[in-house]
C-alpha cells in the first residue's frame, strides 16, 4: 500500500490486480508494485469489507472477567470481551495520521470520523470525563484539518468550532490542551480572514491570544508559549491594520517585539531560537512598512 495505512475504498489495478486505496492509486499511471500499465481501476468490495470488519473488531479485546462485560462462550473456554473504544481510538488516529501524511485525506477523514463517533458514544455515559473531552477536541481539530485540505472551508470551520467548544470547557493547565485550543481558534480566524470577514477573523485571533496570555502567566518559563503569544499578537495586529486601525496595529506589533526581545534562549534550544528570530524579523518588517 502507498500510504502505509489500512485500505480505504480498496481498489485493484487492471490488469495486474494489485490492490491499493483508491485515492492512492489514482495518482499513478503504472502499478507501484509491478510497473504494469494501469488500464483501469476497479473497486474491491470484498477486501474492503474484510478491512472494515478488522477495524470493527479492534474495538474489542480479550480480558479477564469484569462485572458488566459481555460474555462470549465457545465450545471449551469462556472468553470475556469488553469495549475498549479508546484503544481503538488510538489505533484509528495512528491510521489517520499515516494516511494524512501520504495525502490520502479521505482515508484520514474516514478513520477520524469513526474515532470521533466512538468518543461521542463514550461521552454519553461519562459527560464530565475530561480526558474524553480533550481527546474529542483533538480529533475534531484533525477532522477540520482534513476538510481544510480538501477545500471544504465550511466543514473545517464547523469542526474547529466544535473542537474549541469542547476544549474551552476544560481546565487550561495542560499546555498541550492550550496549544490545541489556540491553534483551532487561529485556524478559524485564518479561514475567516481568507474569506474576507476581517471582524470575525479578529474575534477568533483575539480569543486565541487570550488563551495564550493566560497560559504564559502560568508557564512564563516555557519559551514556546512566549513565542505563541507574540505570534497571536501579530495576527491580531495584522487584522487591525487591514481594518484601518493603524495605531492599534502598531501597538500590537511593538508588544510582540518586546516579548521576543526579552526572551533569552540557550544553545540547546536552537529550533526555538530560529522560530523566535523568524517571527521577530516579520514583526520588524511590519513596523518598517507603517
């Protein structure tokens, strides 16, 4: 397989009959395995059904007896199964990430949708489970990325907004959660910006900035948080400039520059230093253009 993920919309090449994901094989004129000319592509429903059954089966795992589990009795031994959808969730996310990296976006979206459905089902009986809410927020954000890559901005915004809704309900003391939330808000802002809705874009950028400001108060020693705040300040200031609020924009750019100039990084943080200098260079150019 090309994407290294489980087959999605399994298809076979004609005439060699080698099998791939539909989205993967459509990129080729010759079979990636044998080099034969591809004269046509046919769906392999039987193979796809087998893959789908495997994925469904991954939600169940053999366990010792636990009260409330479902019992499946064989001829000799009694086997106890229990739903472990979060273990399946991790499996589905791994498959989705492989597919996404290989540009098989429909496959990634399909796996993430299944994962989100599993978590939603779990939340019906555990509505206050913060771990589940955090995981659902992350998965919804990834679904937004899939839709954005496919050019479906409307669906992307819907997923990002739902992701932000779930993550906003959680305590903001986890830096990974803060990052996921602020990125989802920024991505909505980006899509609104590209669509020409500057006021809406600014609103989302400002929300992301507020999240990052709060985080940097609690984690002032974390350099990446300071750089994130400066980046958010730049986004808000850029919109202010486009809205004609030049003085407000300049204040935002200047505040971002001060944040980065105060930040001192060690030699072991070379990648962060490169990022700091890149953002700082961008900000200074914005002031030069005023």
